[in-house]
C-alpha cells in the first residue's frame, strides 16, 4: 500500500511543521511530471489486478480460525522462491510479485508483468490469479490458508483471533480497545500513520456500523463486548463518552478498515486525455461494482446491517479534526472538509465536452494559493525535477474509488487509472470475472464514446446505497438515461442476451475484427446541434442493479449489452468466447439475483449455522466453520449453487505450471 520509503516518519506534532513544505514540493513535483509527460501519447493498453489475501490459521482442536501474523515470514519465504522460479514458457506466466499490506496477516499479489491488450492475455487473468494463490498457499504452514475475504469476521472480537495471541492492551499506536498493536505491519510507516491519524484528528477514530437485528438480539443493543469501564488510555475514554453508539458495532482503530482486502485494477491509457476520460467514466461505475461485489457483512464478531467495507475504511483513516468535520466553528483549521481522505471521488476531471460543469456539484474546499500556483504553473525547484516523493506522499494517503496515476519519472509507464471500489471475491473465478468485465467495459466506453456522467453528488448517494444490506437486489441507483453520445446516436438495439445487432455509423467500432483490446481512440467531436444543455436533472433516473447491468430493453442495453456489443469487434475463437461468456454470465446472474452476492451468502451461512442463536453474534465456532467453508468453496470441494455457477470446479484446476531454474 503506497510509498514505503526508507527513513523514519515523524510523529504528527513534528510532521505538521513540514506539511506546507510537503504540499509545496508535492505540487512542484506534480507540475514537473505534468511538464514532462503531458504530451506523452501512444501508450498501448497494459493493465493489472491487485488481489489481497488474509492468512488464516485453522485450529481444528479448539475450532478457532485466527489471523496468522506471519506476513514478514511468508514474504521472506516467497522472495527466494520467486527469485529462483522460472516460468514454463508455454504458460506465459511471469513471476508474480507479493507485497506487504497494512495488516500483519495480509498479503497482496500482482501479476509478474502487466497484462497486455492481447486476447490471450485477457484469458490468462484467471490462471494468473490462481497461480499466485497457489504460490502463496505453498509457502504457508499446513494449517494455514490464504483466503480472499474482505473483512475478517472476528477481528477485534473477544477471545483469541490472532496467531500468536497478543493482548489488545498493548495497542499504543491506535489505542484500540479491541485489536493489539501486533496486527499492524511492523514497517515504521504503519504504526506511525496509525498514531498520526489519531493525533491529527485529536481522538481515536470511531466507526459505528448499524447492527443487523435478529430475533433474539436485545433492543436497545448495548454491546457487552466493549470494555466500558476499562480505562486502558486514561486520556482517551471515548467509548464511554459517546463514541460508541447503541445499536451499532463500534470499531476504534485503523486496522478495522485498512485490514480489509479488496480487488483493484489499474489500466494504462493512450495519453492523459484518455486517462481523464476513463477516470470520469468509471466514477459512476464505482458504487455499482461495490454493490455487485459486496462481501463483508460480518464485523468484530457481529452481523452488520451493511454488506460492504467502504464506510469502515473511510472511518478508519478519518483524521479530520472536529472543526474540519463541522462539529465546531473553524478556529485552528482553515477548512471544513466534507469527506474522509478515504472516500469516493470528489471531482470529475475530463476536459471532454461531455463533462458539463454541472456534474461537479459537490462543494469542494480548496486552497486558493495552491490553486493559483497550479494555474500559473510557477517555476519549480531543481530537486523536484528528480524526485516525486512528496507528490507520492500526498497521492498515496488519499484513497478514493478511482486513483489517477501519473507516469513515474524516467519509466516506460504511461498515464494510468486505478479502479478501487470492488470487494475481493472468495474465488479467483469471480475475481477474474469482474476484472475481465471492467476491462471490457473500459474498452466499450472509449470505443463507443459512452457517456455515464451523472452529478457527482448522485454518485455519492449511490455509494451510500451500495453498502446497504442486499443492495444489489433491493436498491435502485442513479444512472444516466442515455449513455450514447451524441445522445441517442444509435439506431439499432442490443439485447442483453448477447444478440448484438450491428451498430450505426456514428460509432467508430472498427469494421474488421481484431485479436487485441486497444487504446488510443479517435476523439469524438461535440454534437452538431451544439453542446448538451438539457437540464441535468432530466438526464438520470433510478434503476435497479438488474436494469443497469442487464438493460431496460431497447433504449438501454445495460452495461453487459454494451460489453457484448464491444465484443463483436474482437476476433475470438469459440472456446475463448465460451470462457468470456462464463465471466459475463456471473456478472449477469449477480445482477439479476439468480446468484447471491458473497455478502448475502455469508450472512445466510451464519444464520443457518446450528450454533447460531439468532442474536447477531458470530461465535468462534461459526467463524471457524465459515473459514473452512470458504476454503472448500475456493477449492471446489463444497458446491454452492446459489453463489457460483454449477460448473465451477475449484482453484486447483487450470493453474500455471512452474519449473525450477536449473
Ligand atoms: P498500487 O498499490 O500503488 O496501486 P501496485 O504496484 O500494487 O500499485 O499495482 C499496480 C498494478 O498495475 C499491477 O496490477 C500491475 O500489474 C499493473 N501495472 C504495472 N504496470 C502497468 C502499466 N504500465 N499500465 C497499467 N498497469 C500496470
Ligand atoms: Mg493493496
Ligand atoms: Mg498495491
Ligand atoms: Mg492499488
């Protein structure tokens, strides 16, 4: 996660003195990147995923599943192995990279080299993911498993939830009542960041997730697992003084959020203009994909009434002071800040004519001096032409649904956009399906000049709806009525069943089919009748997930219909089409409700467990059985036809083979 420079980060009181320095030079460094690279163009499609794992230790004797705090050891064990490994040339899988993450029980893996636009590369995504999982698995102990699970159900619950055990009373950096210091990656960045977020805010972070009330859950619910009278940190007795709300699951540390796993995708664009277009187009897709991949209904030993991690992470790094949060009049601070530094995107950034100023309808505080510097493009320090550390420092501590990644200096890498809202899925079949769906959608967006703009305040509203229990089934989302541009520029329709009819001349899909997903699309001129000026409120409506993905009929083919239309431009073999169709079918069935989201499945697993007392509690035993089930599902040993297609055969199949270098 982000920049891991050598050196010692400063405590907040010290760091604060340098904040303006970092901002000043961060801006200079950005301007320098801009100067050198704004005209860079012609970069081919390259893209990649990031998958995060939790390492779970299964103790069959005590029926306890614990988080194994083994990140350092595993990375050490993986390093010499990945150094030695060579890939079987037939499989074309480069040696993957493993990264540390915030939680000391977490790992992140990325492909050894990014995927390209080749269709063969697209079809290698799943085996690449499976191969990485297998590699991780091979370096664990016999009773340890790597799971791709968004939130660990008993993190911070009473009893033993880490291996080895540590008492939460030692949590100096977070001052948490629930999670020990040792759940945090020991690299000095992480405890310092944890402590500095608390110090900057002026109190511990406070996350309150609504509890899922079951038949026997007491009302009001005053959480008996909160040590209300234990004064671990006399200067910080917050649970007692109102930080913990009744009827909620209270969490008080960065680890609850940053200790979650997710699935991220990064795409390289042809140039900065296309990157800005892509960034904007994917902003409204963020909450839709969050709801469709929802996978985290269990928190600190309880069932929550939400299905996703988002608000937990946002709250877990919310370092705004009371003044900045609007609870007190501004005195020490300059600005009211509407959101946490981890939240949905604040601003559309494309200069395309489609991006009307009305879409940026959220009030945004900004520093006029910095804005001026950016506009005037002031001359820059010499050092800032060789380093980007200060810029990366700012960039890597702002976590939004999309991240705009400028090219690193002196590298072959171009302008990139990262899609960050999705929850990680339990199987790599699902992870690959969503990755493939999004990369195809990204091509559809550019090649058909699709317009997904809705006011950004509506995207925020969708973010909040996306996290509600069963949102994919029960909630409607704001979505643009006419996604074609110029508006209704199509004369033929596509049905989501896959029968795409040829499109009319105003699109520029290539006439001959290609074996490659491309970058660098021709620019579309503004419509002849002038720039769009319809009232923005008439441009969107509320649609169900099924309608958004599978379409509303002729006038909107759904995101899948658009993807299928794009697919008609690719030259694919029959077995390749079958594989892609299997991914698209998963997306389709999630959206139409014939397959459950992981969140729904997980909640139902707990509620139908024989030991469940219908009191909202996820006991140690239920958690153990759930973790075993998750592992068995991934390996294809346990069949779950309400969650996965019946022909899912498990992660052991279809994996890249390895050969050792002699
Ligand atoms: P971060 O944690 O900062 O988001 P990572 O290094 O963990 O970054 O992941 C970067 C992702 O981008 C990986 O999936 C990698 O394969 C992919 N990637 C690498 N090079 C490129 C490139 N030139 N264009 C697009 N994606 C790339
Ligand atoms: Mg990560
Ligand atoms: Mg990463
Ligand atoms: Mg990332």
